[in-house]
């Protein structure tokens, strides 16, 4: 693989993750609107239901899951391609944990569709944990990007 391509691949993961952070925020917004629709009085519900928030939350949440898993493995693949090893540290471990948390949160969907309140609370808790960790990952990720940029080939 050409050295310039290998170097530039380092920036694909961070760019995808920043886009994913924004997408996650939008999916969360849709989830909040879906809850408001579900718990609203009859008159308000008639207005809110037109937004199809639950359906859109499900679709955007599915996209978040797919991009997170692909981004996690993609980041590890690029690191391995460029270094011949993975750097096992907090950024990698938290990224793997976040992907795992999203998988579990998504797996609760059938239970939530059946009205299981405990599954819904676990789903929300896991996803709020993911968003919180994501903000921390953004900081540590930019530190890693800065190190890569400082050590770029001449």
C-alpha cells in the first residue's frame, strides 16, 4: 500500500466518528420526541404522531449501530495496517465497550416494542452512557490525531 494512502487512512476513522457523534445526537433527539409522542395526551399525540419519531429513531439508531461497529473495526484495522499492532489503551477499550453497549441497546428493541418498561430504561441508560463516553472519546481521539499529525512522514 502506498505510504501516502496508509497515512491518509488515519483520518477516515476520526472523520466518521465526528459524523457519528452528530448522528447520535439526532437519533437521541428523535428518541426523546418518540417518548413525548408515546406519553402525550390524546390531542397532543395526534399532532406529534405525524412526525413518525419512533420510526425515524429506529432507522437512525440502526444507522448509528452500523457506523459505530464498522468505525470501531475500521479504526483498529487502520491502526494495525500502519503499525503492525494495536495500541491497547483507554481509547481502544472504551470504543469496544461503546460498540458492545450499542449492540445490547439495539437488542432490547423487540422487548421495548412489546411495552417492556425495564428494557426501555436499560436502552436509554446504555445509550446515554454511550453518548457520555463518546464525548470523552472525541477528546482522546483528537489527541491521537494530533500525535499522528506531528509524526507524519516528511
